[in-house]
C-alpha cells in the first residue's frame, strides 16, 4: 500500500500531471516500496488511466495512417472525446464476410436510424461487454459479465457498455488474420499479444433528466445515440430504433502490457452525502446482493425477452421484479486491495478540480510467476456485478480471460474479441454473430 507521494516518474521533472502513456517499464514512485510490486503497478495504472482519459487528437502520419494521441493543447479536465473513445469499436474491425479491416479512428458515421438525431457524439450501448459462454461462444449474447442478464441501476435504467481497440490491437488482429473465423477456429498453438495493444471496456449509466446538476458534475458525461434491436423495444416493430441519452461513465477496464487496470466512479456502491449510489440502496439492508433480475415467480428472465422502455427509465417495465433495481456490493475481500492512500493522492492532489477526482482505482490485476493472477478478487461493480455471488466463476479479470481459448484449446492472448470474427464463407444454416450480418442489430442495445 502507498504511504505518500512526492513525484510522478512518468512525467517530466517536477510535474505531477501529464498525458504520458506508461510503457512496459514499471517505475517505482516515491511512496511505493521497491519490493511492493502491487503498489508500483497500481501507480502505473493510474497514469495509464490519466493518459487515456486525456482529450484525444487524431493526427496524420506517414503513408496516410492516422494516429490517436493526447491533445498537447488540452487539459485532462477539458472537453472532447477521450483518447480511448477515438479508438475503433470491434464491430468496425470484425466485418461481414471476414473483410480485412483498416484502421479508421474517430467518430463513426451515423446509421440510418440515427440521422434525425443531432448532437450525439457516439453510437454505443451494448448490454454486454464481451462474451463468455464457455461451451458455445456467442459474442453478442445479452449479458453482464458471464451472466446472460442485464444490470439495472437504482434509477431503473439499464447499464450500457462499449469496447474500444487501439491501433496496435487492430494491427495485431490484422497481422494474425484474426478477423477470419476460419483462422480463429483453426489455431492449434497459443497466441501471444505484444506490449503495445490496448483494449478498453467501459460501463455507462443513463443520467436521469431530473438529476441535480451538481451530481451530474461528478460524472464524465457523453451524449450518446443508442441503436435498439426492435425485438427488445417496448411495442416491437420491424426496424431498429435509435434514441439519444446522456450517459455518465461508471466503470473502465484497461488491458495493456498484460495488466488489467480497473476504475469506477466513486458513487457506484458507496453513499455520499445527499447521493444515492448508482448500483446500491443503503436502506435495503435485507436485499439479496450481486444477483440478477428474475420474474415475479423467481425464475430467470430469458435474455431474448427483455424490453427497453422508450418512455421513462429504460428498464421501468421491471419495476417491482425481484432484484430490481440491482443491489451490488464489492466482492468479499475486495476492500483490502483498494489502495486508498494512492487514490486520495491522485484524486485530491493531481486531479483536483477535474471530473476525474470522482473516479477511483479498484485494482491492477497481473500475473505472478508462473501463472497465478493477483490480487484476487479483482472485480468492478459495474463490469462484473454478478460474479461475487458465484465463487465458481472467475473472480479476477485475468482468470476470466485465461478462458479465451478455441475448441482446439489454443489460447487467444487473453482476449475474447477474436470470437467476433466472421466467416469468409458462411455454411448453410450457420448461426452468425449479428456483426456478421449487414444491417442486423442483435443485442438489446447494440453499437452500430
């Protein structure tokens, strides 16, 4: 655990705040014992979070390649899309017909359903951050971290998710032809990932219109256009539905250099004066914790049956159902690994006066020689809300991602994204992920 800091070894001499992205070399800052690898890794994660949370800039590079970098003229508290938000969404990488993708950062053009909406800076809204169906992986299952159920917040809104891949990760996919389902299925040896690829997974809450301005100011916010599968919209229909909502960031995973760094908004589960936590009700002392919704009889709700309400909170159709809204707590033992002094230093000394002072690091998950993951548990209340209730499921980021193997037991470098790959030639009757069918929206709220 940290004991106090006086420097930031990733910034130029004398600076505590800068946009530098740490490399593979993990420095030992003042306040961390050189033998305490967790402390140094947690500091490294904080600097990574700051670098990727900096307003981003797209600059031209040789041969017409565009590079995303922190904007040197901006401050971390300034406006604009963050670095990781300018990266590519997996649906833009894993294309129908296994077409070779090209690196194309920045905002995507609006789908036809959204052309009448103005001002939305992104198209987002999966209710799944990835897929972990260990017997028949379907990358567009409607689920929240291995559980085929949504996460419904205290305001009766669905939590929505997105994934972003940096240029190096897209390049790794292209080099290894992992955009082809046949390649992924045919691997017989383990894949390794170099240091440069970065994967970011975000969880967002829908901010109620009646939320006080001073409470909204505690969130990094973005106006989003969300495309909805008509199957999952109240009233049905045949065409995808596009809506616009203001979102607040509540969770962020960053996978970089073999480490998983995880951050949350401070109001997720711990009450602050005058503020109800996003994912917990402190007054509900007898509520079951970390369990998904059920129907009134206590049975699981089939994922295909969930409907998004277009009037009022998005999950208002489930008001009064068991475990709605969610009552989420930290995993048993998790608090022992949260470095509160380090969080306080970053929040109050480095990031004071910016929205990022309202974010906290939960942990850095890493592999200690030879294969064990530590610390355990490493779970994010927004991104792995239901895992603590089932200790038979992985209780840390890496322990889950170790299970990213194909049917030949070849490991896919601890990422599930290649399971989104489309076949070059689909077989008759073959079930395809929705991203492999032009124009299809296959999840309750799907990025287009």
